[in-house]
C-alpha cells in the first residue's frame, strides 16, 4: 500500500485539539470553591503565545486575533508536517508504522 493511500484514510479522522492559555496548580479545596465568576491565576504572562495541542502533542504556537468579531488563532510557529503526522499515526493504532 502506498503512503498516499494510508494518508487518505487518516484525513477524515477526528482529533482532539486544545489551545492552552496557561497552567496552574490547585489544591482540591481550591477547586471545590470555584464558582461562576471565580478567577484562576495562570502561570502565563500576557501576551504569551498559546500552545496548540493535537492528541496530546504540541504542534504549534499561536496568538489570539479578532476577525469579523470572531476569536481566531494566528499561527506563529508550527512543527514540521512529519512531526504533526507522527502524533496522528500513534493515536490511530500505529497506522503506517507496521513492520513488513
């Protein structure tokens, strides 16, 4: 099977995508006290680029922009296509990595 055919099978595969604004450590007691309007202090400084994670692998850094009153993300850095694809192949059960 050629690489092109293997990639075709992956093109419509759903992936988990996250944009990470920042991180913090909280105790269970603090989490239980959270409510509407609570403020959580993060370790990131504004305007730190956000991290884009696909299937638990960081693939890009972006900045937040507004476009026609919609919040968007402008890519500042992106990993090589081979690196991005590695995470997809691993999450799909190792497609394309089988020994012959």
